[in-house]
C-alpha cells in the first residue's frame, strides 16, 4: 500500500506541480513539465528545482538575444 501510495502521489505531483508553477511564471505548463522530468533524469532529486531553473535561464537568454538582434527603428 505504501508503494502504491508513493507512486500515485509522485505521479500527481509531477503532473500538477508544473501547472501551478507556470501560473507564477510565463512558461508554458508542458515545457515546465518536461523541464521537471528532464531535471530529474539529469540531476536526480535536485533536478526538480534545477530543471525548471535551467529552462527559465535558457528562455531568458533567448529573449535577451531576440531583443538585442531586433533592428532599431530609424528616426
């Protein structure tokens, strides 16, 4: 019973956590879900935090790059 409870709770946590976190950020819930799963795969338990952090950092860098490359309007 403990194993089934832990499995069900962890699956619900993996599905609902990205949804609730994405409401505070501007990241799509599906991207956040894959960031959590990829973080767990790459970093283990710390990946729950590190995965979305890396994804947010990457998206911020892309946004900064796009704003820097955009041609300025001539006056």
